C-alpha cells in the first residue's frame, strides 16, 4: 500500500491548541473579525469534530424519512442511503479493502455517487474523485499515482476503463447504471439509458474484474457489518488539482479537514437548524471539491436534499428540471449563472424559495451577477477556496444586498495573509499572494514532499498562487492568478479586470483574456469572445474597452469563438486559449 509523505505545517497549531488571544489582540491581527455577522464566532473547536462517518450515522438516523438525493424525478431517502452505503461497505471489506486503501469514483452526479462516498468511508477507505470525462492517458495517470485498488464507474465510460486496464492495477471495477439506488424507477431509467447508449463503443473487461453495482449491493446485504474505527485524522479524499495548469497532484484531505470546513461554512451561513428542509441544486460535479463540501456534505449534515443534475451541459434538461422541482439553495460558477440567465425558458423557473446563492470556483463577473439579481431578486454571495483548503477560505456574508466583487471575509479559524515573493506580508491595499492557515488546509500533496514544502511558508501558511489585496475592513479582493498575469511594457495586466469590462458589452455572451508574445511590448492582451450579437466587431470591443481601461490594458487582438474551452466545472481553460493565440 502506498504511504503518503506528509509534511507538517511548520509552526502551525490546531485552533484548539493555540494560546488564547484577547479580542483586542485578535482584532488587530485579524481586522476582518470586526465585520463578522452577529453570532459568528472567531474560532471553531476543530478538535471536537468527529469523522465523516459520524456525520453519516447521525444523519441517516435523524432524517431517515427525508429525501437525500433527488434525480430523474425520483427520490432516495436517508434511510435508503444508509442501508445501501452499509451494503457497499460490507462488500468492499469482504473483497479485501484494507483501511486506507484507495477507491476511485468515476461518476457524474447520479444517486450512486452518494452511496459510493459513504460506503467507501464506512469501510475505512480513501476516495479518489475522478472526472468521468478523462481520457485514457489522464485516467491511467490518476489511478497509477493514487494506487487505487477499486474503481466505481458509470457503465457509459466502460470503454475508457477497458482501454487502461492493462496498464493499471485494479482489483475490481464496479459498473454503475444512472438509476442505481432509485429502486424500481431506477431500473426503468437504466433500461432506457442502455437503449439510448447503443451508439457508445462496446467494451469488454477481463473475466472476474467487473461487477454490476446492483449485484454489489445484493451481495453486501448478506454480509456482516464489521465495525471499522475511523479517526478524524484519517485520509478521506485524494483530491486531484492542477490539471488545468500542469500535472495533476492530489491534495490529502482528512475527515477533520472536511468536517472543519462544513462547520465553518454552516456557522458563517447560519444554516445548522435541522428543522428546516433544504434542497440544493447540485449542478457542479460532485468530484469537484466545491460541490463535494458545499452541496453534498453541508446539506447531508443538516438533512437537506441534493437535486442532482447529471449533465449540466444539457441546458434545456437542466432548466426543465429546475422548473419542476422546488429548491432553496444553488451553488454555481460564473458559467452556470450566465447559461441560466440567457436561457430562453428561464422564466419557467420559480426562484421565490431561494434562501441564498453562492458563487465560487472562478470569479463571478459583475455583469452576470447584476443580471442574476434582476432575474431572481437574489444576490450572488461570492466565496473563495481551493482543493487544498477543503475548499472554502472566505465568503461574503449571507443576506448581502448587492454584489460586492470581493471574496468576503475569512471564515472562523481561518487566517489569510497577503505576501510578497519572499513570503513577507505586504502593506494594506497592495497586491500579493494569498496565503492561508486553518484547520481546513490539507495535510500535503500525496507522495510529493518537495511540492508540499514549496506550497507552505515557514510559519505554516499554504501559498495559493492567487493574487489579492486586503481592504481596510478585512475583506479580500482577488486580482488574478499569478500565472495568468500579463506583462505589457513592464506594466501588470490582470485578465480578470479586462474580462469584467468586456462582459458588460451587450454584444458579448462570454469572454476570456490571455497574454501572447509581442515583439514590441513583450506581451499583449488578447480577448477571446463568444458573441451574443453576431454583428459585434473587433473595433466595437476595443472602443468599449478604451472607454474604461488604460491603453495598455485594451485588447490588441480579439478572436471570436463559437464556444470557449472549459473544464467540466465551467472554468475557462486560459492555458488552451494561450496555446491557440498567435504571436504578433
């Protein structure tokens, strides 16, 4: 079994171990505390938090009759979730899964995902979240790097798995149907899916390697429920990150990391009252850390339901689902909000029950946020986080009336420091790298001690690679990714700023800004634009930019596209656009 190389966070101590600091001392060191909403504490007691298994046991008992997952017009109750997750755990243990062994999940947002998460954790395993759209090369790299022994995959992607089997060391492959976990209706959904899927390439896995998910649950039901002692410090997830900017590496997230972030977020958003039944639109994929914590675990802890959207790229289907199902919360990225506000049938969706909406994953553009507010009456609460921080670092307060354009204040027990390249704090209002310390920060990168060391400061802060400024009241405002900054004649240009301006043009549907080599200025600004108005021209975009930006920030080139390349979460892949941009 692989052993993870863990580097401790230098001088960092757990919140419960830190020496008491006076309120005055806290306010001086952490100016954001003075702006905290009423009732939100400065610290959480992370040491008292249990494991995700304890969260599971409490929720499936307390909310047995409530719906936990909604999908395809059917519901899975907490009682069903509890029973089937235990069945899966029993099967995994009987198949030889040892505590700490890795199990990869390669699923879109279907009900079996919830069963897989809790079943693996109950069995003492560590989850490797895997993008179902991975190519064979990407899948081979992740399975090899993680040392996963088991793979739970939607049968639609069986051909990809079959192509990598000779190159990886898998003990078993569990094939999932989209309706698994939903009883009789689920079996009907599976039959319909297989009929539609006839065009998918056929595949064959070696004899004895593959087993249907339904058969796993049947066999597990008759097996003993061996109790596995799961400690809060045990690894819960290997969460791969960095795939859009380089070789993906896995952030090691413990049960306590995730539980701390759930606690921090629920205190911040005041959403711990279990008497209120909530429903969260879960269009972001559960293999992404934002949806995993903010949609899944946060709502599982309080008896809420996840309204699963298996394919958010099917905009018509998503809008139809939203128009038929009441929901109270929505977590999204800028792309999702933009798609919804521009959909011709968005008027059929009832937003009246929305409690709050959170935007993250990538910067929410002001033009999109304002149109969202006009459509729904709800302000997007923007937050900030990363895979390495489980993910939430900061957020705007719940109940804010207008979009702020900031990433808000650090959550309880979270320290944020803006630092220069030498790791020294910069003066207030000056840009620098966001560095984070708190109980939600990862234990390190899996089997990458050198990269872990580079990512941490001497005093235990995680270096995010994002550039921000701190405002006088303790809010933080993102400037951009350090790697995305464009240097024009010695002047820094941050793509986010230019994109914000371009997005306000009525003829622009979406845009992304990158740098390209230029003999005269070193680099130049290039805008990649998807038009809402087919008549939109380069000259019109440049004129719009010139009215609001200094000359060196105005795009020298504009390249029009039908669509922009994105991750499955909706982040625009600036790296791909840079590769497509010609020099000038």
